[in-house]
């Protein structure tokens, strides 16, 4: 072979190898630090491992987390809750509380582990994603990974059906153990139930998600009905806030990778139009937690069934996280819809436990110890009724707009004074954090466009002057467990699109006790280097050919 041809062939081979390496780097396929597939980097945590993880996170993120126990299980395991918010020690006025509760049935394990990934995501995305920043700046997010740790400890990975681990250590179904609005509850209250009841009574939760497995659907109240004995399947038991419940359930469903399709897990099960259902229409149950939240504590809770298999193999956890990530985040933003405000007396003192309700809606709610209240509502015109011992009942009209938060403060008049005639009150408006998700009419299999299902950052959040924001986690450059980040992931600032169901930018690596969050190769700068490398190689090839 002539020297010229040999040189050209060598350079061509070098060019090919250079191109392959560059493409692998851009696509993030060069492998994880352990050389394993992404699905192998996920695992389940038992109670001790979960405890270690939560403690490590709270230690490394004192400015964003606070770990506490809501109580103990029958066998003495803590019902851990991690509060995730900016400045967790400060209880900012009118900053709403939301919660996720998972693993209420011990053998329904996917949600338990997704809470781990959600915690890591919120903490590692604060400095780069405006929507996550908005959530943590303006919301107190309480995450209980397991309400039934005793049941989980005896459950078996790979068991898609069955009841082993479903119940607590005394054999009681915790989702049948709460007081019921329609039926007298005779079952003895369990330690886990009592702990959760105290928890949601002490903290004024506005919105909640209860995560289960065994189906793929968002189920909203009521779960029970006034005539449950004669209740027939497929007949809904509707709440006064049915419009709100249908909407927030749809927000989760339509942001999910496939829940909105409403497909049953098997041919002998029912389908769910748009991936949502009224609980009683699916099957009625007494003593459920979501009805209790709504009726007794004024908290709107929806149950999310997120896996056909109750305890799938760990290799499937990556897919479940991808499927649910955007839904979990979008649902949290719904707490910033509707109306909120402070109820006070004429001297400006807060009126504690004032009873409130929206006219023509029979389920009410109460003010906090600081006179605060929140209510999620759809856009429209409403009348707020407020009453408290020693005060005249007040009625005030207000308007809720799309993508706006209405602030309506109420001053109650003492019984010693004549009440004033009610009039429509101007409410101040602030930008809501995300667009509503409107399910399509008719065909349940038609999903809205991406523009309607992704969650945009709030208009009031600014990213700064920089066009690109470095993907950093904390000032010390550490991840949720204190391990140094491998690389800075530079992304275009200002979009929730990076949180889509198939985001390749982040992967979650789980070890026995700790979870590291490692970024893949930066997409922006690397992709710009590829043309330069190819140009250089081509130039060398031409020079070599000319010289040969």
C-alpha cells in the first residue's frame, strides 16, 4: 500500500473512532462508574437503610430539610417524615403544607422508593430548575416514605399479587382503620393510624397524595357512600368539591407516562377513562385515609395507584421513576391554586379555628393557630363564609382566575357591633406556578399536547441574568449524601422540559445505605465540541493526503 493511502486509511480510522467516542459521550452511554446498566443502579431500601438515607440527607441539607418521626409502628419502627423546603425551621405565614404518604400497604413498595428519588430530585435541582426552586421557596413538602414499615419488612420482592405484608403487624388494613363519615367505625385504632391522625391534625395540610400499587389510576373521594350496603359498583359518591378533585387527579394522570390511557392491568379488570376514577365508583370502602383527610381535616387527598405489580423487581424502578417523576412534581404545584388569606379580628389578632366554607359546598375547613387558611379552587366566582364564636358571620365574594393565586383576608366583627353588608371584595392576585391540565373530551386515549402536559416555571421566579446556569447542588458541591458531584451539568435555564418522563440528564445510583446523584456528560458544551473535533480530523486527513 502506498504511503499516501496508508496515511489516509489511518486518519480515516482515527476519524471514525473519534466520532464514535464523541457520540457515546454526548448520549451519555459511556457507562456508569460501576459499569452497570441504569436499571441495575436502583434498589429497595429496608427500614434501616431508609433511616440511614434520611438521616444523611437531613445532615447534609440542614437549610432545606428537617427529619422527624410522626410516631411508631406496632413493632416500634419510626414513621419517618422528611420536610423538604427552603429554611425548614421558619414557618413563613401562608406557606402551605403538602404531603406524600407511601407504603400504607407494606407490600406495595414502588411508591416507597420513589419518595427517595423525589427527595434527591428536589434537593439537587433547586439551583438549576425554576419550578423546583419555586416549590421549595413557597411550599413545605412533607414526605413519609412508609406508613407501614412492619408490613414492608415481611413483603417479598417480585410478589405482584397477594396480601403478605399488606397489613400492619396486627393484621389490620390501615386504609380501613380511619374514622368514617358514613359508617360508624368499630375497629380498634392502630398505632400507625393514630400517629397519622395526630400528624395531620397538628399540621394544616392543604393537599396530599397517598401512593399505592396494584393498578394504574388516580382515585379521588369519596371512597365510601351514605348507603354503602346498597351501593353498586360504577356509581360515584361525589364530594362538594368534585370539580377540584377531578382536576387534581387529572393533573397527575396526564403528566404520567401512561396513566392517562386508562388501560386496565388485565383483561378482566375495568378501564379508567383518562386514568382517573371516583373511589366509590371503583369499589366502595369504609375507613379510608383520603376521605378522613378531606372531611375531618380539610385536606384534599388523592390516591395514586402507580404499578400493576405491587412489589416489582428492582430493575423496574428506573422505569417507574421515569413514568411518575413529572406527575409527582406537577401535583405539588396544585397547592398554589385557589384562594388563601388570614382571618383576624378588628385589632388584627388572628382568629383561631374559625370555621370556613365556600357557599354551596357543605364540607368546610378551619383557620390555623395564626388565622391562615387555604382552599384549592377552580377558576370562577365564589362566596366565602366565615364564622367563629363571639363574632358575626362574614360573607365575602371573590374571584379565582386561571393561573392565579387569590389572596383574600377577612376581618370578623365582634358580636357587640353591628355587622356590615357583605360586598364583593377585591382579591390580590399572584402568578400561579403551573398551567392547568385539561383532559380531552371524548376519547380517553388522546393525550393533550406536550405544551399542555408539561409544567412551566412560575412567572414570578427569575433565574438571573445568566443564560446558562451551572447544575450545582449546594455551596460545597455535594449531593444528597455528601458525595462530590462528578461533573457540572449545564442546561438551558428556564424550563420544566428537562423533567420530562424520559430525561436522560440524571440517574440515581443507590448503594446499600446511601444514594449518590451523578450527572452524565454535559449535553451543551460537549455537543458543541463534536463539530470542532470532526473539523480538526478532516483537516488532518486532507493534510496527510496532500503530503502523501
